[in-house]
C-alpha cells in the first residue's frame, strides 16, 4: 500500500505530541532529508514483535492505548523513517466494515518490489539494515531520493516516472 502524507498544518506537525517523529523536519527539508517513511505490519495482523529497536508513538488520531513503533534511527534524516503498526493488517484482510476499495482501473494487485534510491553514502543504521536484510526493500545509490515500486511482477513492461513532482517511479 502506498500512502502519501503532506503537512497542511505546520503548527500541528511541530506540536509536542508529534515533534519527536521529525515529520516537520522531513517535510520542511524534503530536498535534503529522506522524504520517505516505510511502515511494516505483521503478516497476521496482530503481533507484539517489533522488527527493530523502537520507541512508542501515540498519535492523537488513535485511541490512547494504540501506539506505533518508531525505529530508534528516526533522528537520522538521511534514512527513511521506519515504523511498525503491530495492529495493522493488509488491506485485503480487513474486516467488512473497515475494508477499502481494492480495485483500480489498471487492476494492480500487489507491490512486490520496493527500491529506495538514496544519495546516502554512509553505512545504513542497524534499524535500516534489519529491514534490508529481510529483502523486503532494496537500497541503491543515486543522485537524489526516489522510491521505485514494482507491481505484479512488472510483467506488462510499463513504467511511469512521476519526478520531479513526486519522487516515485512505478513499474508494472
């Protein structure tokens, strides 16, 4: 699933409840900082096991007992913000009342390749390395930040490059 975030209220993004996420800095400095966040969820939809060292973030839009695990490398703005939602499920496993539409006009089914292109030349943090070791994402050196997605095995040989408006390239 791809989710795009945009700061529409700078004061809220800098508030005490949100500031530790560094969302404001990533948005404000998006030409210098890694503008991406990568979210993990349990394959079963309910797990207390967190993939990397983390701290708990309790966003104001969730019930007070539901937290999001934010990787401890969150202050490293040259890497994507890593987080895990232990209570999250795949959209195709949502209950009927919470299900979102899953059909699109291109009939895409699944993102099966995620590649982070980064100008970062230092070694990845331990938290990012854990994610790279799972082979759920790949890391490639490039001139500027970009995400490349492969969908459904990329068998159709199609591609759309949304740069410079959005640092995203999709292959299907």
